[in-house]
């Protein structure tokens, strides 16, 4: 991947990954090692968290499409080596929290993905991105769950 061209997005918005037994990836250990390494990078690279979470769901049964998604993430890294979390001194002691949810966004199981971020002044101090355990009946229900999780983190 050293000679790969850089790209501007870690995934395509219309890409839908699912279990695919017909196009099995021949080297599952390679897939697992690479995904494990980019999971480590995702701790400080919030821009890839969602797509890394998605490809990690196929660790036991990777397909050619999953491997192509991983290679796309690596190509994205090539052009964004200067991205990451930066901590700066701040005179503000305010805690600010944001939350959001993608209601029923996972087409495989229709579960929502929630996210929150907590800032101390201008510095990100806590964040979470995860799939909700149960399927929400409405976007309001899903948003409420995300807000409750963010509020419990601040409290």
C-alpha cells in the first residue's frame, strides 16, 4: 500500500457491507491483523471510527468486499497522516456535550448507531460511537437513548 494513491474519504456513502460467503477472502489472518491495527488508530482518529467499526464486524468471515473496504481505509490514511486529536490549553472550564444518532442506519439489523462527544473547553475528553443494543421504534426513542448515554458520561 506504500504506492497507493490517497483518497479523501475512508468509505463510500453507498457502500453496504454484509456477510458474503460466495467471495471468501483467502487470508483471514491478514485481514484480522490489519483491522486490529486500524482499530488501535481509531482511538485517536474519530474520522474513521464508524467505518473501522463496520469492517471489524466481519473479522471471522471476511470477504473480498471487506478487504477492499480495509484497503480504502488504508488509502485514506495515506492522505491524512496529519489528522488526529490535539490538546490545547484552555481558559474555559465548561463541559460541553454533543450527541447524535443514525436511526436504523444499519441495513443488516436496522439498529441505530449512536455517538457522543464531551469537551472540556475546546479539548475533546470523552467520546463514544456504538451500535444500540435494541432496535428503536422511532427516531425520538433513539435520540433519547443517545442523549441519556451522553448525560451519564458528563454526570
